């Protein structure tokens, strides 16, 4: 069963409590999302490390419950 935008936001917030998150359902199918995440936790990290922090929050749900998620990460 695909994740909802609300579940995605809660999962990210659990890992990055200060995050400001914008989520867009790209295909309208609840399976392909684009997220823009702003967090102080990203400061000083490479873009790859920033994205890894987000993906790690989902654990084994990436690729199963959540099929595709494009990320844009930034610091405040």
C-alpha cells in the first residue's frame, strides 16, 4: 500500500524535527512524490549526505511502500 503525503511528512519530521516540508504528488497516484525539505540539520553536509539523511528515515519502506521520491534539500 502506498504511503500518503501525511505519512511521508511524519516520517521526515521524526528524523528531522525542525524540517519545513513541502510535498507534491507528481502523478496523482500516491506513489510518486517530490519533496522540498528545509532543515538546519543539513548545514555543512554535502547534497548526497543530506539526501541520505532523508532516505535513511524511511528504512526498508523506500522502494516498497514509497516507490519514488525526488528530493530538494536546503538549509534555512
